[in-house]
C-alpha cells in the first residue's frame, strides 16, 4: 500500500506545500492575502500582534473576537506555532464565553488544522469526532465537510489510503444523503487524492473532474479548486497525457484570472506561488510535447515568482529547470539546479530523494560521465527496493488495522457466535502470511540483482511486480472478505431476526468463503516455495502408474461423482523412473485441479504413454471443459494471467507447474490439436 507508488518529485513537493496551505483556504478567503512570508513581513506581523494585544483590554463583543482572530491569523503567517496555539485558545475561550457559535466553529476548526500542520496525529484523530458533531449539531455544513476531508487527507498522506477510501466513501454518502453539493465536491477531491496515492490514475482523474464540475456548478469551493488543479495535472503528467494536461492548465489559468479578487490575487500578488504552480505544470506539459522554448519562458516566470518565497515551491521550479536543461543538452546547468534541490530538500523524504537521484543519474549518463551514473543508478535501485518493501509493510499493516477496527465494533453484538471469531482469526493469519510473502518476494528481487548494468531495470521490474502482486492479492481477497464481513454484521445485528435455516445458510457461506481464503493463502505459499527452490533432487524411484492412480483417488473425494475421472496407461505396471516424486505430484495435481475447475460435465482423463523412441514418458490430462481460445494460448503460462477472470485464483498454477517441469529436466505443453476441451502434456525423461 500505495503500497504506495512513489511519485514524481513534483508531486512529493506539492503535497508538502498544499498540506499547510489548505488550512487557510478552508477557513477564510481573506487569509490568501498573505501567500508568501519574508523575514521583513514576519517582523511587521509581530509588531501588529503586539499592537493588537495592547488593544485587547479595551475591546468587547465582536470587536474583541475579531482582534483575537486577527492575532491568530498573524501568528500563523509569522510561523510562530506556539503563539498560534495560544491565539486559538484565546479565541475559543472568548467565543465560548460570549456564546458566539460561528466563532466557536472557526476556532474549533483552526485547532484541528493546527494539529494537522504540526503532525500531532493522535490529538487530531482523538478530537475530530467531537468537532464534527459540533458542526453537525449547529448546521455549519461547510466546516463540517472541511473537517471531514481534512481527516481523509490525513489518512491519504500518512500512507493509509485504504482507510482514506473507506472514510471518504462515508463522507460522499453523507453529502449525497443531505444533497450537499459542497460536501460532494470535497469528497470527490479527497477520493481523487486517495486514488492517486495508490496508483489508480484513471479513478483519480474521474474524481478530480467530478469535483471541479460540482464545485463550479455550485459556485463555491474556490480554495479547494486551487488544490485540485495541481493534483489533477500531476496525475496527467505521470500518465504522460500532455495534451490533456495543456487543456487543464488553460482552465486553471482562466480560473485564477477570473477569481483574482475573490482569492486575494490582485496585481501585486498575481505572481505568487499560486501562479508558480500553474507555470510549473504547464511547463511540464510543454516539455513532454517537445516545446522547450515555451517551457523555458514559463519556468523563468515561475523562478521569479518564487525567488523570495519561504516554502518549497521554488524546489519544484529547480527540478523542472533541471529537466529542461537536460533535454536541451546543457548538462552543467541541469546539474546546478539538481545540486540546489538536494542542498535544500534534506534527506527526510525518501521518495523525493529517489527522484532527485534518478534525475542526477540521467544527467550524468547523458553527459557521458558513466562511472558516476553507474554509482547513482545502483543507489537508485537500493532506495527503490527499500521503498517498495516499506510500502508493502504499510499496506498490509493497514489491512490488519482495518480488520481489528471492524472486530472491535462488532465484538459485543456477536458474542454468542463462535463461528465469526474463527473466521476473523483466519483472516488475520492470512494477512500476516501475505505480508511475509510480499516481504520475501521483494527480498528475492533484491538478492537477484548482482550486475550494476541492470540495476535500473531491476528497480523498474521490482516496482511493476509489486503493483501487480498487490492488485491481484487485493482483488482476490476482497470478495470473500466482503461476504464474511457482511454476514457477520447480519448475525451480530439485534435488528435482524433469523430463522435457524437462514442462520445455518449464513454460517455455511462464511465457512465456504473462509475455505476460499485458506486455499488462496495455500496457493501463495506453494508459489512462494516454488519460487525459492532452485532445484529438485532427482533421486526418487517413482512408479508412475501407482502415482497416477493415487491422484485419481484423491481427486474423487472432491469430485463426488460429478465428473467421470479416468486413468489410462500403456506402460508396464512395474515401470519406474528416476525423478522427484514430490515435483511430479505438484504438477499433476495442479493440472487435474484446473481440469476439474473448468469442466462442468463430461470427463477428465489421466493418461501415461511412452514416446516412440522410449526416451520419454508423456503424462497427459485431458478434459471436456471450456477449452482455451487460440488468442489466449500463448499467455496461459504467464504469471497472473487467467483465462476466465470470474474463476477464483491468482493465475499462478500453470507458470509454477511449467517451471517445476523444466527443473526436473522435462517440460509442460498445451496440445493445440485437441479441440474438445483442454489437454496438457507433461514430458519427463524415461530413465
């Protein structure tokens, strides 16, 4: 989780900037007048704070509240968090004393954003339910949804994207029930961020477009739209959809120009960080389309707009300038800007550091500094591998946490049903096993990389396999988990009156899905074991006929007479071969299970013959099932490929079986000439 993917450096830097900026965008549009902070401005603001505090004893009523609010405003932009917290407490205390609900709501919201901006996560999560209830009780729906989307973004930007999606779904349903356009727009924004963080670009784009449409139609949410456009462009950039990115930046620029007064972007501040984000995104699109001169002109504007700004927005400009000059072949300039970012960004952001090192390595490579490039690419690989492992741990830990939350919520209501506890324990074990498998899988990828020349390729392959593995795992486990959770809630709820027959059916369904999860975990374990095994000792004396008969008998216990299971042989009953019996059994069991799964009626035939020259044995498994289409046959031995996506399984069985066959000096083939179903042929040496 996302298993997060690591983002391009533009995304990493923007997330940091927007997290802090969003506080005042959601409280009051007037605060946008202070979009950049300089040392001189800090001094002036401190003087204004001191002046206002001297006036406090003389003020009463609304004037006193306004004074506290201005102090709070100035302390925030001066960067004095200690003074900011005191100002919030003063404002809240006075608003409570006067009974001013509106200012109470403002102060309560400001307190949550203070926790958010200062990374006091425990305080944020502990207090937000009470503040959300306060807004709901007093009908302040704008701040109600502002607080809610803040929590969604907190989960998203702390690598808990699944929790974020779960929370934002509740938020969207709530806004839909209230028919609140602002809430629907903010929920779509939060949903887009969560999808972006786990790499679902198409879903993120749809969510951002829905947010823009809803908020524009409702003629509200100006501050939120200032966040949506940069994120939207980041996703388009990652997908290399530069034409669409240009169209979005046109809409973005029109929005900024049309709302200057509303957003506090008058002629004096029009070149602020807000326009710098626009310049950066548009320049990225132009570079992607090869229009380097236009991109350079925009980046110069962005550089001028951010040269006096005390936040990270200038680092984004430096990164883009490095990309531009690298494309132009001016590697000295490109390296200069890369150095300036590394010197200012620090090393507390592994994702950002990874992208900076990748940029530096590309500069070295293109400028023929191969030794330095090789060292950097090696660092890139190890850092990427570390991030992949960390993402895997985070996502699996989050699954475990979500499960525990559900268990705690339902525990009191289902104390009388022991079946549910058994299912929950199995799920926890399954999740832990999956986590271990992912860690082991990623570690193997790391160990296999021994050659510096392929370091970058290994990093990319590791990332691809991680995404594919997690997506398949999530897809396959979600359905039985949803069934188990849903029926658990039905049994646990005191409002449902179930007959004994209904309860028995539900328990049977839970047990069936539990077995599916168990089979799923067993398949993962078997695949992992096979991947880790480098050879199978060829020291077993195997009676092929006896082994095949045993397989038929084992399959019949599951078949229960549904299909006709047959065994045919033309070899002597005492004939034995020197091979590995366990490997042969694993291959044939996989082929037989597949045949039974994809055959509704008819027969499955296991047959053993000798080749014409008697150098090999051919063991075939023939069924009368759905068969395999001609255009799919070349893919069936690829990992995760499935002929029927509605059948349970990961698509690992056939690739694993072929790998084992070749490790015991044989091979596994599909008989293209058989058209009545499917026939697989296992060839092994007849020694």
